[in-house]
């Protein structure tokens, strides 16, 4: 008996193999996959932060950021505002995947004087991060580090997001992609801004 070379099983295997190869090679394909998983309810951000007890930073450190136009902002001086800080890079697939949700959050809160939303390109390459934002139609301002980052504040994993309450206390620290346009997170963020 002769075995069929072309069968649904073989076609499915080849398609799955090509899919896996593309996802592992292409940052855009990885980002697309993560975005899809966000839409089905995965990658939800925390709305309660419980420090492990051995963390060095309970409050936001003295960290100065610089915008693409040269404006400086010190995070420690933002007491009285709820601050959302996302550390990312334009080459990072999970960062690319969560950026639409951060843009939605930004659009919802950009006129709220009690809120500050910052995206920080860890590479500091405005010639790549600003065109990335423009190409995708995001309204988010881009910042980079204007001084040293305190040892232990960032672990090297991106994206990393911090939410800081009005007293300067870090209330959320999340490593990895998340859907910040999730209604549960938006409600939590709104509640923080009213306190």
C-alpha cells in the first residue's frame, strides 16, 4: 500500500511549523500573538500590589527622565499625582503588544491633572521610539533616562510598569505585557486618582 504524502495531517504539521518559526523570528509576529491573547483575557495587569518584603523600593526613587524635546521630569517630585511609568523598547515584542492599551489609558486620562502617564524608552533612541509612536498613531510622549537609574530599581526585564500613588508609594510593579485598557485596571487607576 502506498502512503499519501499530501494529507491534512501533513499540511497541518507544516502550517504549525511555519507558524512557530515565524513567531520565534519576527518581533511583529510575536507582538501580534500577544495582542490576540490579550483580547481573549490573558495578560491582565494586577490591581493590587503585594511586595515580597525584600524589595528595595517601596517608594519611587529619585529618577530624572528627559522627553524627546528635552523637557526634564523627576519622578520623585510628582507627589500629588498618580504616575504610570512604562519602561519599554521599540524592538521588544511584548512592549509592542501592550502599547495600544497604554495609548487607550493615556487618551482616557491625559486631561486629568492628578495623573501622569510616561513611556520610557530604555535605549534612549528617540530616532527609533518617536517614529514608532507616530507610525502607529499613538499619542504617548516618549522619555528616556536623563541620569543614573538606581541599582535594583529595574531588573532588566521589559516591559516593566510601575504605578505610583499620590504619596509616591509604588502600588503596582508589573514585569511583562499587560492589557492596561482592561476596565478593572481603569477603574482601579481612576480610584487612585480620586484619593
